[in-house]
C-alpha cells in the first residue's frame, strides 16, 4: 500500500467538538485536517478553495445550512470528489435519523461524542478503501 496523507474536513457549529476531533485526528499518523467550517454554507464555500477531502465529518444540525442540504450540494457540485466518504455527526441516534442520514447521500453516521475507537475504525476503513497504509 501507499503512504499518503488522508485529508479530512470537519464541519460542525460547535468549535469545542471540532477542536476535540482535530486533536484526536492528530493522534493518528497519516491523517490531516485540511480545513474546518462552522456550517454547511461555509463548508461549500471552502470546498471550492481547498483540496478535496477524502473524509468529510459533517454535523447534520447547523445554522445557515444543515448537513442534509450541504451533502446534497456536495454530491451535485461539479468537480467534487464523488468518492469522498461523508460521515454524519449527530447526537441523534434514533433509527429515523440514521435512515435519513443514509438516504440523503451520506455514507456513515457517528454519534456524538465520537470516541477514539469509533474514529480509529472509521479512519482505518477509509485508509483501506483508498489503498493507504494506516498507522
């Protein structure tokens, strides 16, 4: 397998959660937080100016533009990496929410707060998927 950094975008309106996730991600070799945004609108704007991430960790309940609308725009936006893994972040874990997340075009659902083990599993799956050695 290759050695390549896997790029991650963090989108959540709670800065403490983003900071915590960024700190967790830094504990894994080979993963880089490319950019952060505090709502979907800001994320879509930044997506046009930054490297396209391999993983998008996206809150579903944010002001200005929620995660459902953001993922709709991500999936139809020309030039966007259609292979990016989009993972919903939510404190809502009921089956209706998880079903809505998956039917909206997101690939996974992670419940808040995200544990080290859950993040480790997700990052390992993505590394395998893109043919990169995970640390």
